[in-house]
C-alpha cells in the first residue's frame, strides 16, 4: 500500500500521465469558463488553488521553446515531462464532482457502443466455438484442438464476466461491505486457471503424439476445417478492429479487445501449423499445438498474476494517491493536515483510506459532517469503490487522539442531538453505527436482528453449502485423477467415446506371423490348450499392413484402491438391497448430512419455512447435473450418467421434501391466520404454489409404476414440469435467479451436446429368432465409441406405430470400431417397441437377398462405458453376462483382441461366461465366437455358455462339437462364479506370455452385464475370494452394466 505525506506532495507532483497537453489546457479552460455546465459552487471549488499550481501550467509556446538549444532527445523528454505535469495539474484542479461528471458522460456516450461490442462478441463466440469444435473433431488436428479449446471457453467467460460485472454494480453492502469490485477479478482468475488447465492438457496430448507417432501416419488436409477456422479468423479480425476503436471506454471492452487480439494470433498460427502438418511434415501440427498452448499459458499466467495483485490489494498509481491527498487537503479549512493516505486495489477499483487531523475545539457534529462529506465526495471519483475517512483531533498542537468508530457508536441519539446546534441534526443510533465521523460505511452494518441473536442469511448459507458439496465432488474427482491422467498414454483414449462419425480405413489389416523350427511362416490359428497357446504366443510376431514389426506399448495401470484398503472396498461392495451397495448408501448419507446442517441450524421448520425453500432451490443444479445424459460430474469422475442416476433420485426426493415443508408451512400460516385468499392473490405466492405443484408432479410421474408402464407420459410430464418450475421459482423469489441460471446452463449444455451427438443414418435390421433379438447394423457409422458404451435409438418407420418415432431406447453397442458392418446393436424383444422392431425385421426379411430390411434411424450417443478404466491395463478379464448382455461382452472382448494385435494390451487371459435360457441362443453367435478365438493369437480366450432351461426337441449341435476344443463350452445349469473366478486367477498367475510377464500383475477386471440379480450375485461371489488370491493377481475390480433403472 502507498503512504504519502503532504510535505512530499509537490516533489512528486510531476508523475507521468496518459493524456496530451492539449486536452489538459482545454480542461483548464472549461474550469474557468463561466459558460460551462458547472454550477457556481463547483466553479468556486475548482478555482481553489492555494498552492498556485495553475501558474505552473506550460503553454504550447513554452513547450515549443524547449527545443531551442537542446538536443532532440532531451527536448522530447522535457516536453513529455511538462505535458504530464500539465495533465496532473489539470486533474488536481478539477473538482471531484467534475471528475464524476466526466466519468458519467463518457459512460453515457459509449454505452451503446459498449453493448454492441459485448453482445456481438458473445454471439460470435457462441457460433465460432461450434465451428472450431467441428474443425478440431473432424480434422483431428491438435493445432485446431488448441484453437478450439480457447474458443469453447470464450462464451462461458463472456457470460461469467458480464454477470459478475452486473453483480458488482448491484452489490448488497450489508453482505459485502467492501463493495463488489473483486467479483470481476475473481472471475478473471477462475477463467485464467481454466484456460491454463486446458492448455496444459493439450501440451501433454501434443507431447504424447510426438513421442508415440507411428511412421507413415499423416493427417489428411481437411478443407472444411480450414474454412471453419478461417471464418473464425475473419470474424475475430472485424471484432478486433471495432473493439480497438473503443477499448478505452470500458474495462470490459478492453478485455474483449485483448481476447480478440490473442484469438487472431492463435487462429492464424493454427491454420498454418495444421495445414503444414498435413502437407509438409506431420510433427508441425503437434508442435504448433504446443506453441499455441504455451502462448495461452504465458498470456493467462500474466493475467492471473496481475489479477492476484489486484485481489491482494496492490497500491494504486502514485498520481492517483496525490490526487486524493490534494482533494482532502483542500476540501475544508477545518482539515489541518493529512496524517496518512492509502489507496490500493480492491479488484479493478480502489479502496481509499485517509486519516485527517482537525483541532480539538471543533464540535463533534461538525467533524462528523466534514468527514462524511469528504468520504461521499471521494466515492464519486470514477475509480473509487469505497472510501474510509478516519478523524483525529489535535491536542496542545502535537498530540492527536483518533476518534474511532467504537467511541462514536456508543453515543445515543439523544447525546448526539445535544451535541448538534439547537438539536437540528437528529440521527438515530442505528444510523450512527459504522458511519459516524466519516468511517466509510455507506449503509448500516448488518450486525444482527436486535437482541435475539444473530440472524442467518439463508441464501448465503445455501451458497456456502453448495460450495461444500462442490468441494466433496472435487475430492472424488481428485481420487480418480490418477486414472484420468493415465489415459494420456494414448490420445485415442480421450478422443474416443464422445462423437460418432464415419471414417474410411485401409482394407489391409494387421497380420500376425509365427515362425516354426523349420523357418516356415504361418498365420496364428486356434490352439487346443492354453499351454500350447502360451508356447506359440512367445514365437508370434505382430506385423503391420506394410510388413514392419509393430512396437509394443502397454497402457499404464493404476489401482482403484491401495492394497491396504481392499478390505474396506469389499465392505463398500456389499449389497444392502438389490442394486444398492454400501458405497451408494455412504454417498447418500454424506449428501444428507451436509443438507441436514442448514435445515436445522438456528431455525425451526414449523415457524421459519424460508430455510427449506432455499434448501430446495440450492439443490436444483445438483439434481439436474446428476440426471443429464452429458453429465459434467460423471465426465470428471469417469462415470456414466446411469451410474449417477441414484443420486439424481435421492437429491430430487430431498428437494421435494424441502419444497413441501416450505410450501405447506406457509399454507398453514395463511390458513391459521385466515388470510389465505389475500395471500394467494399476491403474484409471488401463487407462483410459489405453481412451483410446488410442478415438483410434486415430477415426483409422482417418476415413480416405477409410470416409468415402466407409461414411459412417454413420464418423459412428457418431466419436460412440462421442468419448463414451468424454473420460471415459477424466479417469479416466486427473484433472488433465486442465480441457481436457476446455473440449472439452465447445465441443462442447456446437455441439450446442445445431445444435438451435436445425434446422427441420422440408414440401418440394416435382421431378426435373430434363436436369440429373440433384432440385429441392427449402421454401416454409415464406424468410429467414435469405446467398448461397453451404449447409444439411444429412435426408428423412423410406419411399422413402429403412429407415435413410435417419439420413443427413444438405449442399447449397448455390440461391435468395435473399424468393422465393415459399422455400428452393431442387438435389441432384445422385451417390450412393445422392441417387438414392433423385431416384427419389421422378420416380416420383410424375404424381400432382400441379404435378409435385411433398411430403415431410417436416429442414433444419439455414445454414453456410459468404462470411464477412466482401461480394460487393456489389467492382467486378466472375466465377463459375466446374461441374455442380451452379450453385446457388452462382444464389444469389450473384440476391442481387447484388436488392442492386443496392436501391442497395446497387457491382458493375458480372457474368460467369457454367458447365461441363456435356451442353447439355441448360441447358434447365431457361434461363428463369431470361433472367429474371436482364432483372432486372439496372443491371449487365450475361454467362452463358457450355460443354459438354464431343459431342451425341448432336437439338440441344435452335434455331440462332439464342443469336445474338439476347450475354448468354447456349452453346459446346463447356472455357472458357479466363485469357482470360475478362482480358476481364472490361478490361470493368469501361472501364465508366462512374453513381455506381458515383465511387469507385476495388474489385477483382474470383472465386467458384468445383465439383470440386477446377476449383478448382485457377481458382487457377492467376488467378495468371497480369498485376500491372498486378490493380492496375487493384483486386486479385483468390477464394472457393472445393469438392465433397467
């Protein structure tokens, strides 16, 4: 902080300034012009010049005369010095009202231009973020990803900073006595760290791409992507030129101008490096992404440092402190001296502290008036947020006694009136508190409500509770961070699983060769035993489509739970009810505990229902965040929306309970006081009743009965109720708008991403009667998903019924990327919708030679999947599936096989356990099973099929079919899962497969997909495994995909 005494004022008067001498002289002329807009009293104030500063202003002729007899450099320096002195003198001689009037006039003149700049930039940023995101995803250029990362954050930053700017202008001084200038600074810091995080991630991606690039790979020159970024460059150029012309009129425009300037450099350089990477050298693209990210990091680091200084309270410029000292000294003849003057940042604006000294004989009422008036005048200066004036009295010419706020606040209103002349200065004691003697508070302090104790601001309390909930979420994200970072080993682990598209691939696949003792080469085939497979696996060699050996690069593995805490993990996996484990119960208990505190702290639900209203509103963002398909929380934690749906239901029920306690509490008061009609006539009250009805409708129509028997009604009531609930909440209580904005932002982002993820394509549908499923193949989509993910399907066909097009259903993807069939789904015939789809495929199969029927479908996704888990990082994999859950196992195993062929899987053993009702279900999938066994030449695969019903009629297979190979077995009854798990662990511990055995065993992954009963049995049997065996294999983890809700 800057501290300046009056005796050094004249010495430091000639500090540098920003304006020209011409503007200074014109300003001085305006001050002395009797025809100017200033009032007579203001002209008298501006004519005060006790130190004779006006005579020190250098005229234009005197400035020109400085050139005589001096070098050009020295004359230029002197001229600049005296111009800055002229500007400083002009600023000092203006009255504080004149300073304020100039600021208001400038703001009014530029208001329209500033609004145009802000709104045009926001609209452009929204459109350009979509364009640049498309360019990055379609071209897979890292340089375009770097430009898109900066662009995607711009709309959110515009909204955040504009909202914080508005909030700072309407701040409640009872809550924030220091003013709201820090809001924008905090927003800048948050945005800066977000940009730094994304840029660091992009640097890591780019370094990984350079380190792991395969020879021969080259990015395609994607012209639409270059055009999209070129449009962004041109738009930013226009906005840059416009904001450049008015950048000095507003701090917001200044920030926008800097942002557009940076975007011009980033987009221009991105176009160059992406194009050069596709046409010249491949490494130019990732190197360009690194350079762009480093530029962003350096730029935002400097911004963050500057904003941190403003937040910490760095001293204001010295010339501003001089201005405050001069104005305080010349404000009143009663002010004898300035003891201390401090001016320092509070965000973008300044806080001013002035200690003035007066004679001890001056009446207290007059000292108060002078101090208060000085404070009010200082706060009219354009850059001042708050001013604090401290008064001290001179006793015997040397000693000063400060008149502190506590001393004056103890005076009663009667005492203060007695001290004022003729008692004509009445002021209540409550008004004196915090404002007497010019202590600097604009409004009474919010110190509580009377003698009954401190009142609690429910809105502020709920804000802090939400921050606590976010902190708990951040803690969970931190626990999963190692696995998230491990996915950086291969850029495809992060790029897959977000958007579906079509990509043309080479027709020649990778080859696997084996050289026997005679030097002859054979392709890998099916071996009869695991031991022979192990022997051959050490002699096989991975060969690319160009005939060159493929390097081996195994993914890193991070355990979910250290060995010390594995007993605790077993406890958390125990089932309390079907589908509900102790881990679910624990999370719900923590959430409930956090909300119980504000529900009952210093309040009574029967007499003060306001708290429960805020409790309900505070949960809006979390209820929506837990429910949306494109789940922000799930993406951070590596969990699909279906894994967090239990928290959506739980938080929704707590919100329902809270809003009913709130609403019924008021209804009870209205009825008991017999003012129900009068109260409900008020708009805020009947809008609150509407919101209450909407919440109750949401709960009633979301019960199991309606979800399972009338799903369309459930969806319709949800959409209508939500669409009415949010505006009704704002109309009921306007201060809830921040929570409603956050909720709309979460839901709006979900809708936007759903739209971007939606594809309309032609599908081939074929009935498989043995399985009772419809096989849906979408050849127009062959890239963009991970094994285990699902999509939501809508079928456009008259055979689906009048409203069949309105239904959308989720199905797990049964294929891997790069396959000629494209995206494959297997839709089990269970409900009316899937039965209609099966009938369409069965009814028309004879009309086409390939047995397929072509229909138009809308595919939305992908969603769910393994999250941060990488199945290929484990030492062994067991998949336990039932019925149509085989789709999850098929895609997962085929992806593991492909990764193994590419040298990117450390899995040494795979076991598939499939339970069906009828052995005939194996007939259509047996060729695919045999193909999988033959393709997996490095990793042994065992497939065990169990059927639970007695066979009626002829057995569909020959007696000796399954005796010829131990790889595929068919058995009656239900599988003994505990024995299967023990056998798998013993097998993988005993296997020795080349490089896969060089590192420690990395655990067993158990994937389960089926009804709730099957999932519960898997958790139960895994819990029975001996701890010693768990440690031998490196731990056991379970990934579940459960049918239903």
